[in-house]
């Protein structure tokens, strides 16, 4: 974070303060020497963000397709070389803009996947355990406590949080978590996503690409997120805080 001198007004009283502010940088992703997209993001965990973004946006099917991934932090650039021939020039123009902070973008239509994806019933977790893990999750971001300027995302299993990431965008935070999970070869079918942001249709689409069965948020889902989750049998739980949560779809996984 970066620190600035500000003027604080509280009950009519003015006071000069030094305040920490969340940083934002433009990360440009180049694929095989061509500029693909620029993500407005927090200036850390670029490798995880790039890998997760490529996967959840429908550009790669797995980490094995990435021949090299080099981060240039001086120029805010991710240089990616893919080791297959399936990436065509038309993909540079086939974009679906989302409601994410900083104009999120994916490169496939999520509706194309809905008819092919039905998540299995296997993963189950107790509601008390979810709320216990969410309490830890919601207090884990030091930057959010100081700046209130970032979203958080995590992957958690039955025993607690496995991966935790922050970013200025909720979709970026999710991509970072997924990228890290791909690097660790975590079984997506045995974990749930935690997020601080609203659950919109593009968040469901990103999670659907991974086959993760449960999404839990401090926020709430949109109507399209609920409809999409029902279709693919994904469990959505929102407003998870304190001793309560709302389950919007496929409640059988939460006992």
C-alpha cells in the first residue's frame, strides 16, 4: 500500500492524517508475443493471477499448456508462451465483458458450458464449519483492515483455509486463488470458494470452469448467478457472517 496525507472530518472537526491506500497497477498479459488484455490489479501474485485468469477465462485447459510464464514487474507485464497450437488469433477479439471491477473480461460464453457441466454431489460440509471458517476468512486481510480497499478470496476444505489472496477486484482475487491451486495441484472437487464480494454470473462461470461445487460469500448472489448455479448444480451461500447464512441453491451439500 501507499501512504498519503489526508484531511479527515469527524463531527465537524478537521484533522490531518496519514492514511494507507490500496495500490492499483495495470498488468498487461501477452500471449505468444501478442497483447491479450490488461487487468487492473493489486501489485502482487501476478503469476497466480495470470494463470488463473487464463484458465477461468477459457484460454487454457490446464497448467500443462503453459510453456513459460515470465513476469516483468518493472513494466507490469506477464509474458506467456503456450505450448499448443489451439490458441488462434480470433481469440484476441472474442471477449465477453463482465460486471467485475475494472471491466472484467472472459473469452468464452458461460452459456456454452452450462449444458455440458453438472457438478457431482460428493462434497458436503456442515453449516457450523462454514461459519467457523468464514469468521477466520473475514478477519484474515491485514490490508482490508487498514485500507478497506481490497476484496479477498480463498479456497477451503473440511479442515480450514488452504489458500488466501487479496486484490482490488473480487474476480482478480478469485483468479489468484485458482492459479495458486493449479500450481499446487489441489483437487477442485474437494474444496469450496470463499469470497467477500457479491456472487455474480461471471464469478459462477469462473468457478464452474474449475468444477468447484460450493461458493460462500459475505455478499449476495445476483439472479443470473442463482439461475446458472441451479442449472449446473452448484451450491451458493451468501450473507455468511456471524451465526447466519442464506443458501440459495443445492442446499444438500451444506448439512
